[in-house]
């Protein structure tokens, strides 16, 4: 039995949509606040999962830079991961934890491998790296899956945002010098499905990079969506520096997905965008 924590977020909804069956237990913040050790212990004892998947996180990168954001971000992205790792380890349960390309500083110009040294440049990235370190210290078995620019038909994400802006605005300025990968909730569900049947998850701890097999910029993304929906919005390329304001973001955050490619066939970013746009258009 798999247990999904943080089930109401974008990724949690992706799991629910793909695996609505009775082999999965979905638990949201009201049922299990992962920052509370007693909630986590009681949930694990009640559900008796064979694998725990942590989809819960503090994901507001801008707010994370504020004093109030620092506290909440550290509690959810770091302290709670230590609690999850400790409580799952006590019960010999593998933990799958989701992390981010934002653990890297973006100074490279070749894809980040799982052996590259993280060096975050914003508070969110630091809190996620501290969470990874808590996982590596306290978890017994499991996996950290680093992803990049999570997108889907659920929640808030860059593909959905561009899709609605390209229907509403006559013109848009879009960052064209930041290189990224795109990870979809479908990629993660697919990857976790395969991983959950493999032995390494049940007797070791590994880090994986999961995302599109090729890289793009936000300008590439917006252009592809514009062409797909035949939007008339005029797009103007701008630099990340002129856009990003007080929060630093990595200029280059492409993940080397070789470790994940050994387990699933990672799609191209264009294929992922087309799948999401097709679903969004069908919903309208
Ligand atoms: N979004 C991206 O572009 C991106 C990129 C790289 C990595 N990631 C990582 O991918 C994972 C999933 O992200 P996402 O986009 O699905 O995030 P999301 O939509 O913001 O969802 C996060 C969920 O966590 C829940 N949560 C927050 N604090 C909690 C707590 N104390 N106890 C239990 N649940 C709690 C939230 O509950 P409420 O609904 O009650 O607020 C929300 O449902 C995260 O680890 C994130 O760091 C995301």
C-alpha cells in the first residue's frame, strides 16, 4: 500500500488522477501535518504503508525570502523531512521525497548530474537542500527525485499560466536566457510506479534527476504554446536579470536525467507541453 502525503497539491492531484485505485492512500494537510511528529507517527501506524511518497512542500519561492516565509519554508521543507525520514526509518518503510533543480546555483552550462555539488542561491533552494540532507542522514531506504518546473493540468504551473495569458494578453515579455527542463506530474507518477517495483528503493538510498530529455527556455515554451493554440499574442524576449527582481533564480538549471532514463523513457519538453495543452483545451 502506497501512502501519498500532501495529496492536495499539484503533484498530489497528479497521483490521484493517475492512480485513483485502492492501492494508494491519499492524505492531505488536514489529516497529516508533516511538521508534526505525532501526526506522522499516527498516520504511518494507521495506514501501514509499504512506501511513503512526500508530495508536501513549501513552494512559494518569492515568499520564502521574507521573514515569515523563512520560518514556514524551513519547517515544511527541512524539519518535516527529518520527521518523515526518522519515522519511516523506524518502521523500515522506503521514503520517496521530491526535491528541486533549485539546489544548484545555475553557473554550469552542461546538465547537472546527481554527483554535482549543490549550492543554492535562494532560500527555497537552501531549505530543499537542507531537507535532502535530512533525508540522507535519517532515512533508511528510498529516493530523492529532483525535478524541474513541475507542470500538468493541475494546480499552478508555468504551462497553465502561459496558456491562459496567451489567450488574454495582446503582448507578453518572456525570459529567453534561462535554460530549464520540464517535469510533468505524469513523468513522476510513471517513474514512481517503476521505481516502486525495483529493489534499490527497498535496500538503499538514491538520488535521481527526472525531467524532459531536452532543455528549453521560457520563451521556447511560450512560443510552442502560442503556435499550438494559434494565439495572436506578441512575444518579446527579455533577460532573467531584467525579470527576476529580488529573488535570485538559477540561469541554467538543466538536469542530466540519465539516472531516470535508465528506468523510464523521459519525454521531450514539446511532447509534454502538447499533452498538457491538449487536456486543458479539452476541459474548456
Ligand atoms: N512546482 C514546481 O515547479 C516545482 C519544481 C521543482 C520541484 N518541486 C517540488 O515538487 C514537489 C511538489 O510540488 P507541487 O508543485 O505539487 O507543490 P504544491 O502544489 O505547492 O503543493 C504542496 C502541497 O503541500 C501541502 N503542504 C504544505 N505544508 C504541509 C504540511 N505541513 N503538511 C502536509 N501538507 C503540507 C500543501 O497543502 P495545502 O494544499 O493545504 O496548502 C499543498 O497541497 C515539492 O517537493 C516541490 O518542492 C516543484
